[in-house]
C-alpha cells in the first residue's frame, strides 16, 4: 500500500516529495536518538518520518522563522487562511504591483506570513536572495493565484504540520550545517540534503567545493548513522565528487525528474543518489 506523503507549506527547489518513500525505505530500524536535518529546506523527509525528537536546521532563517512561528502559535492554519484570502484579493485587484509591494514589505520586516505569500506566488516557487539578503525572485505572472481551492490546499498543509509540531519535540534553528553536525550524538540519525554541487541551484547561499569537503569530513567522523541525498549523474555528466569523496560508503541510486526551476536545464532527468554509512 502506497504511503500518503505529507506536503509542507513552504515550497523549496529540489523538494524530495517523490523520493520520500524511497528514502524512508532505508530507515528500517528504530531511531534511538534525534532525527537531525542540517539542511532542512522544505522539511518534507523529516515531516514524513515523524520522529519523536528532531532538530531541523537551515542557514536560511526565513524557513526557520516560519516554523518557529507555528511552534509559538503565532501562525495557525486559521490565520493563514484569513491572510491568504485577504492578500490574494489584493493581488487579484492590483496585480503584479502588489506582489512587489509585499516583497518590499517582507525585505523590510521579514514577516513569516509574507514569506509564505511570496513563496506561493513567485516565479516557479524559487526562493532566491541577493547579496544583501533580500528576497528577489520575480512575480509568477498569475494575479489569480490564490483561488479558494489553492488556499484550502495550503491551509491543510499548514494544519498538518502544525499538528506534528505541537505533538512532537521538534527544534527549529537557523545555523550553519557544520554546527548542527558537530552537535549530533551517537544515537542520532543525520539526514543531509545539501545544495547539489556541480549543478545550477538557487538557494539562500552558494554551495562550494570547500563546503562539500567539510560535509564529507564531518560525516566521515560521525559515530552514528547518516543518509546523504545528492545527484549521481544527469544526461550530460556525472557527479565527480561521488568518486572523489563518497565512494567508500554505500551508494544507491534512482532516476528522478525535477520540475522546479526556471530553466529547461533544470528539468532534465537526474539519477538521484543516497549515500549511507550503514
């Protein structure tokens, strides 16, 4: 029987929605410690694993702020419904102009609800920031984006995540992946989904060769179990870092097609890889 996958309210490029079941199949044991994600992104894998204890970390503070606002009950699914209905009406009335008004407002005040609005109405759901840390993704060209059915869909996503956050002992923190991994304990399970080196990515920060080497060194020294998501090959090239760094670990692969991204190059089939130390 196919598992029903929880879809998070914040869209992230490279989201693992269609790979969750495959990833979860590798976890055929009890997690004695915490579930730790140094690169939370959408959180789709952890939200579906539903660990009793978890640390969701990300360098992007806006993702973390959104989920902490839910944890503090500053954001509820009912507030989201009212907010998106009101802002959706403004967007329909004023058009593109209103999107940029909200974007300016978010860059000034960084309200998590504005972040959700931008995330669900910007071009292709791409979260992108300039060198000043300002959200700069353009409008998605659909003033009628927030129709009733679409709002209901987002509200239900918030509601489900809200229930999980209040049920389990989950911590959301904005910090560098190095700090997160170094704080992990032997019985924790680390799941890493970093930006994919060697591929075009739009993320909160640039992922460098130095970052990949640091990730390798930290995970190699970790006494507990880890799972790393990365890419193995696409139609034109292979991930050279698989052989250069990760070949001593167990590697399993699966073909996958990513849809998020403004360029055709980002919509080609990719052979996904999971790297495991168990």
